[in-house]
C-alpha cells in the first residue's frame, strides 16, 4: 500500500505549528508498520533548503486560470527523514521565506494542481491520498470533479482537520483558477456564498479525520461556521488522537538539553536543566517554574496572559518563562512585565526549537490555557519530559490530561478565564509544596505512552477499509 500525504508543513523542513510535527512523524511510524508512506509539500526558501541539495525528477507546466506556470517536482539527494519526501518548486509562488501569507489562494491552488498533474504521470499512483488542512482540501474536490483528473477519480481521499478555524476562503472571481468541472456541481465548493476549500474537502473526501475524538465532537458545536456541515457529514468522520515522535522527544537522548535523564534520574536531570534555564533568564530556581510555549494568539488564551501573570506573580510564590510570538499587542504587554517582575518572570519573543526542548526538560509545569486545542502536542511533550501540564478542558487536552483530583496527573481548569487559570496556577503552586506527591506524579507521567504507534495503526486500518 502506498500513501501520499499532501501538506503545507512538515518537520524538520518547514514548521509553523503542530501540523508540521504530525506530518513529519506519522509517515515514519506508518513505514515501520509496513506501508509506503510519502509526503509532498512546497519548496520554500528557508534554512532546510539552504542546507540540503535536491534533484529534479519531473518538470512541466500547469494552468492556473489563464496563466501558464512552470513547476518542478524535486527530491532530497540525501534523505535521512525516514520516509520519501517530494517538493513542488514554483519559484514565483511557493519559493518564499514564509510558509503562509495573507492571501495564499493562488499559491496553494498551484501547489495542489501541480501535485495532481504529477500524479497523472505516475506508473503507480498512490492507493490513498491523505490531505492536511485547508491548504490541500481542494484535492478531494478536484479528484472527484475536475475532468482533467478523471483517470484518478477512483483513488480514496482522506482529509485531516488540524485546525478548523482556518478554512482558506476565496471569492467566486477566482473560480476559473480551479481546473474545469461540471458547473452543476459548484455547490460542492460553496459555503455561505463563498468558495470554502475546507468545506469542499469535508464534502468530497471519502473520510474526514480530526486530531482528537473530543475535537470532532466540539466541531459539531463550534467550527467557525461549519458546524451543520460536520454534523451532516458525521457518518464519515472519525477522531484519531495525534501521537508524538518519541525519538525526537526523548529526555534520555535529546541533544538539545543540558543533562539527559530517564525516569530513575529525573530529579537530578530536571534540576540541571531548570538550573540552566533559571540562570540564563534570571529566574529564581527555588520556586516552581511554569512555562508557556506556543503562539501568542487568542485561541491559546494569550490575550489574558498579562492579567493572569500579573496576578499570579504578585500573589503566588512562582516563576514564569514564556516562549512564543504572534499578536503584536500581546507580545508588547508580555514584554512590559519583565521590568516589574525581574527574578520571577521572563519572555523570549520568537521561536527557538532548542530552547523549547530545554523548557520542557527544565520546567515544573506547562501552561496550556487554550480556548481551542484540536489535539495539542505540547502537553504530550511535557508528559514525556516529566513536566506536569496545567490545561483547559478542551479538545485533545480533555482526551490526554486527567486532573489530580480524579486520580490523574495534571491540573485541569474548566474554562479559560483569568479567575480559573489563576486558580489552576495556585493549585500547581500548592502541589509543588508537597514534594513527595509532586515527584511521584512527575515520575509516573514519564511512563505514559503517547507515541505514534497506536495512532498510525488506526490510520492504516482506515486506509485498508477504504481500499477494500
């Protein structure tokens, strides 16, 4: 069986969020399970491109409306990723220093068309086409409806929704960019009188998956306008919880952290990493260290951070370290707190993969007060490193973190409000004072298995169902 994943991101090639981690790990575990799992993505002008060499295996032209655009399909000359990865090179559209921009319609339409044009030339097309998020969600529509791809109509398609907040909307004046199809079926593209790629993918894909079971149920109630569609299509929808790559996220072998450790040596290992972090960021090492790693946007609860942090740092014996970027006013407010809370608070605005690993290794608690969290990988990384998650009760957080009051191992708050998040941080502070209980929980969570093995098998079972 041959699967091809179509995605805008893939770690370590290009990463904006959790989508990259999923697409960079799932194929590895599918390969281990005995199937051919490949990835195709755009070629960006980034560090990965600069540090690697590529070989062109196919060159052609595609039609994007009235425009004719040259494109190449490329492969890595030395591939150490653990799966085959292909790149679509369209210099004037895709070869940028960024992954996303405000208007990506032409960029990702050209990418999807190039992928399908190339598939038409394959001696052995894939058995399954697995699309990820709205950037690739027109592929199921084009495979089903576009005359050009009639030879590929029988290939089953899967659309995985990583985040339904972003749907790729564009107006009907760009309809001609899509390869010709029977206009009687134009309703498959439409949602609320606009072309909606994610909606089209949900309608046309053979199966739709979400990255956790709870997120699927939440989308039927709140999906940025797609609630009724997801309820209508619920028979073909399934929630499959993401896993993590336990080779990349492994405190025993992680080359990014200051001292490696296993469950037996967790006390000394985490102490060494915390000591380095606190010295580097001028933070009191004696207090419980809570960290946040992620995008500074409202869906992560970040619009409340300055108020929450101000109250917590003023009234509780804790320290906070933040790594992230996003909304500029939020960044500004979080930077301002540095001066007032020297010694107990610091923030690194931006993203640094090495620092992220160090923070998982050195922190006592991870903050994830998300309003929306389709699956969440950060809490799974934290558990792997013996860092106790403090999370909201949504999406994948609900599926993976059990509160200590229910014989669990995390701290869960029901709503993302200043009062509730502050209360959760207070509970973390109290838990830290009980070092016997704190250390017992910390050791126990390192044993939890959130690897991709089980999830990869679920996807493979789904693939077999579609092929048979």
